[in-house]
């Protein structure tokens, strides 16, 4: 599962894959990342990562996921919580940011 941010949109790709999670950022969208996330209600920037809204993920997955997704997604959130990647209130999950070339974004 990956959040894809381009200059004009924020979208969720591969929603049925709960085995990985990241944010894929187009270089052209980097300067506007906070505003793009806020406009889409997708999350917020947190240092060099993004806290992605769990509700936004669920909303983006509607009609696009297979059987057993709720179970796999819940397990993903439990794993994230164990690593410290889930917000204390459980509303946001941390995603590291990579550029659309696949490289990590410099801090």
C-alpha cells in the first residue's frame, strides 16, 4: 500500500497490499506536501515522515479491496503500533517518504 502524492492529487495505490506502507512523493509536489495532505484530509507532515489518516485510508479503499482486508489492515496497524508508528489515539499511521524515483527524501 502506498500513498502517492503528485502536484494535483493524493491517492492510495495498491490498497489490498497491507504488507508494506510508504508515501511516494513526486519531486514537483514536495513544496506543497503539507497543503496537499490537508486538502485531501489524508494526513499531516511530521518531521521527515507523514502521519496518514486511518479514516482516509479506509475511505480510499472502499470498493477496491478483497476479502479479508479488514483483518489484514488491522494486523498492519497492530504491527505499526508495536513499532511506534501509530499515533497514540490510533487515528494516524506513520509513512516514510520516498521520491517517485524510489529514493528516500533528504531531511
